[in-house]
C-alpha cells in the first residue's frame, strides 16, 4: 500500500505569501558563509542542513490523499476532493500507463473537501470511470450542488467520465484490489467519517475533521476494531491544546491529544494532518517538535510522529 499526500490543509487553501517567501530567502541568506559557496558539494551540504521549515514547504492545498496497492493497478483510491486533487489529476495524466478507474471517498461535504473536484482533469475523460462513495445520503445531489451557476459555470454532467454514486452501508466493506475499506462516524459538526484501509497485512486510518473526545479513548468493541494497533493514522491535529479548548465543539483536535490517542491505541505512526490555514511552515514544524517533545516527556514509546506534507509518500 502506498499513500501520497496531495492536500494537507484544513478549512481553505493557504498558498505561500510573497512576504513569507521573502522571509525564507532572507533567513537562508543570513545562514550562508563563504565556505558554504566554495563548490557544489558544500552548497548541497549547506542546503541539506537547513531547517525543514526553510527548505521546502508543507503545502497549501486542502485535503486529498491518493492510495494505491502499486503503480501498475488501474485503480486509484482518493480520500477527499479538496484543492489537492487538481495536482493529483495532473500527475496521473503524465503517467506512462494512466489509471482509468478512480474511487473517491468523502469524509464529509464541507467545502474544503469538495472544492477541487471541478478541476480534476481525469473526470473529463470519457474513457475513465469514477466511483464516488459516502455514508451520507444525497451524495450526487451534493456534488451537483456546488457545480451550478452562480457558484460554478459548468455542471457535473460536463464531466464525461463514467460516474457512479455509491451509498456506503454499515458492516458492508468495499474491496478494491486487495484493500478492504470500512468507515466510522467521528465527532464533527454535520458528521465526518474516518476510513480504515486494510490490505491483509497493514492497517491505515484516515481520520480528518474530528474532535477527539473521551468516548474515542474507550475500549469498546467498535473502537478497538478501528483504532487498535494501527500501522498508520492520518489524524486531524489542527490546533494547539489552548486553541482546542478555546474552539471547543468546532470539530478539530489538538496535536497533544492526537499523541495521547496514538499511545492509547498502540498506533505505530501518527501523521499530523488538516493543518490550520493560518499556520506557516515554521509554526507547523514547531508543532511537530512539540508533539515529539510531549511524547518523550510523558514516556510514550513506539509511536513515530510525522507531519503531513504535500508530495510525500508513505509505503506500507
């Protein structure tokens, strides 16, 4: 199983501002010494030693993940159609053997998880098949509703791909290639659903837009089936603890609670996801550092913590 991040932000896209780019360039220049510019090797060494928040970027697109068994399969599983799905489509159309069957699962229908769909290039190809999935009723009506004037100039019918709209049923898993996909309702205004992907060996949970509560830590049969001993959890970690308290019932979690959750359920790898649009790269990497410090401070063992970044891939 391979997971690639195409959009990692929450709420709305947040591209780098010119002032932020200038600030990064200035910070890099301040670090340069004459020895760093001596030859190609010294320049590469200098760049490799820059802080992560300076060299590269977390990304500004909203939620979108690509999941495949391998890159020879015709099937591509997509989690949410935030603005990142545009880049996913552009990349797929450049592949030598282009995938022709996309399976798009929606966690929920807030705009940041839908807004990229009209710009998904493969959806306009009549040789492509797209299956849309959600546990919520009115899936087709919802997708059509964002592609009507005055909100958008072309309709869903303009997408020439073969389209199917599938209502997910409890205790009725979907199987795509060797991957079994089930869902669980999470705590978010208007509801949001997490998706468990199991390939017979590894278990990955995509759990964006959720406000963790005491109920999520309880060792119930349903919780255990979904959360226990996951290999990877991609989890809403939008806030600091102070922000989460201030924004109670907004439907998002603090990164420290995400660490507690991973420890509670014996999860091997926690990926902090759904980043606040007001956070710049430096703030996000500070949050990552704080999450790792918190893990070590309270003695949690066996949990890897990383930051969701556009373009990065997890191989299981």
